[in-house]
């Protein structure tokens, strides 16, 4: 190959890897499952997930909002409440999460 004619090879990310990057992380599926099931408030999420750390919950919710999986709405009450809802992008993860749960139950050791 002549100098200057090198082919630039770029690695593309597998689309499945993109989904796994969203779903990986501690308590991810538990948090998303709770919100899908209608548990929309920070305090109730914290109480409903065994072993959940408040800092981790806040961090995960922020990450989900940043990537467009959740929307966040501040409700003007006293004290203010925050409500989380699945976006269209987030709702589309429902089928994936359900299949992962089914697989885990089937091959549980």
C-alpha cells in the first residue's frame, strides 16, 4: 500500500451493546420495572426496592433522564415532589426487560 492511501478502519458499536449499556448497572431493571408499573416518585421507589441506596437511586434516575429513558417533572407541592415517567424510548425497553427476566427465571440456579 502506498503511503497516504491507508484505509481508516473504524469500529462500530453493535446495536445490542447500546441496549446493554442502558440496562447495565446496579438496580437498573428494578428501578425501570417499578416505574413501568406506575411507581413514579423518588420516595416510593426508594422504599420499594430492597437494598436501594438513596445516592445510587438519584444517580441512576439522573442517568436515565440524561439518555432519554425517563422524563422528570417537578410537582409544585409543599414540599415539592418529583415524578418520573417512561419516555417512548424507555417504554420500548419493557419487552427487553421482560425477556431478560424470563430467561433468568428459566435458567435460575
